[in-house]
């Protein structure tokens, strides 16, 4: 059977106090030699995966964050296949 997710581009946005704190785009699946288990997943299949945001690490100060994670089946970001709206609460500052 063919797979439903041969290509996946993610867009990750984080807002803190109404200001954009992070914007990250990454192509996770290209259909060839993909390293993530989500690549090639079948429609309706339960997926458990982790991935690393490459680049500098960000320490988040105490507060509430609005996070939008979108997944697209094309590079032009027209064919959305997933959208998650997450609230992250950081209860203490990093030391």
C-alpha cells in the first residue's frame, strides 16, 4: 500500500506576551531516506515521534506562550494536513 505522507513541511510559531518569539520552518519528509517515523505514515495511523529543532537553544522565561504547529503536504504551504494550537506555561525562570 502507498503512504499518505511522502512529503511533510512543518511551520512552528511561538508568541510570548503578544510578540512573536520563535518562527521555524523545516521539511521533515521528502519521500527519500527520511529519518522520522512520521514520514510514510498511513492515514489514520497513530504516530509517536520526536525531533530536534536545529540551531541555537532558546531559554523561555516564566509565562504563558501560544504555539501554533502546522504541517503541510507541499512546499508552498497551501495544502495543510495538520494544525495544532498549544498553550505552553513556563512556571519558573531558568537558572
